[in-house]
C-alpha cells in the first residue's frame, strides 16, 4: 500500500455555527500559564484571548518556545492555566475535575500528535478501537475498521506500529482521531516527523477528513505554508497573542 493516500477533498472546513447553537467551539479569556522555577516564576502564556467558531480551521503559529504547544494543552484541558478561562463547547473547563475534563475530551475531542502516540503493543485496528472502547461504545471494531479503510489502511489492520512506516502510523493516528466523530480536532505538528512528500499526503488527508466531518480544526505548526491552508492564523510570540 503506498504512503500517499488520495485526498477525499481539498477544501478546509467552513464555519458552521447555527442559530440554534451560536456558541463558539472555543472561547478563551485572559489565559495565562506560569511555572515556578528556582530562579523565579517563568511566564509561558500571558493574557491570551480569542474565540474559534464551530467548523473553522485555525493554525497556531510561532517560534519554538513561544508557548503554542502549551496553549494547545490548555485548550484541550490536558493542563490547567494559572489564570483565565477556556470554554470548550460552552463548558468552562475550570469548573470540571480531572475526570470531568477527561469525559469532555472523550466525547468531543480528537488528537493528532507529532510522535503519533500509538500504543506499540496494540495493532492498528486495536489502536483505533481504543477510544471507542474507553468511551463505552458497544461496537468499536466496525467503526475502527471503516476508518482505517477510509485512510487507505484496510490491508494493515493487524499490523503493529513497528511494522508500519511513519506515514502509515500517522494515518492510523488520523483514523483514531476521527473515529469518535469529535467536534474539535487538535493537531500538534502532525507532519513534524515525516518527510516532505509523506507529510504533504498526510496533510491533504487531514484537511479532506476535516472538511467531510465539519470538525473544528486547531493546528499547531511552525510551517507557514501549512498554516496558510487554514482559514485563520493565530500567532504567538513570547507567550502573547500578536495576531489573530
């Protein structure tokens, strides 16, 4: 099976908020993150605020160390801010405990990471089934198989991550991200460990699947060309939002 899947579509997702539910997918108010170090407090993010509409595609860009990956972790409730608030689909994450934030992620959020984050002891199929099983779905195998065929890996269901190329592993990660039909998808440098040709194929597939599902896409990248594929760009510099 080649490493370059045919894209389902080339268009990014369009905003789709309705009068029935006008809330943004994400609302961020005066977000800050500081950590204590022996030499004093280090400010990673300071006073960040913005809204992201439902169905939009947004790139978060900035130099290494600017705070963009920390921002993504706060948006997804994987970390807690030192100040400010994140509302995900109308829910203030600060009002939830760790279990509550985990339930929100299971119900509403998909992730794609630079390092794939596949479990090495599970096959491709089992990796994609896992979020459905954790959510308690009665049928995990059927949707997982369908999603892997969708990304061109129907003949790789029983392969372990070590038996797959980097591009194939990231396509398994895409299948895992979309199998729960999330309303938001967070992608952190999704092509960072791929060669140019394979990375481009993965990006085409990501945007195609995102457009088809109408998912809100939030993409962290240092690649301006990739950022231009999104409808909107948020630029972070030294922990501050300098362009939105």
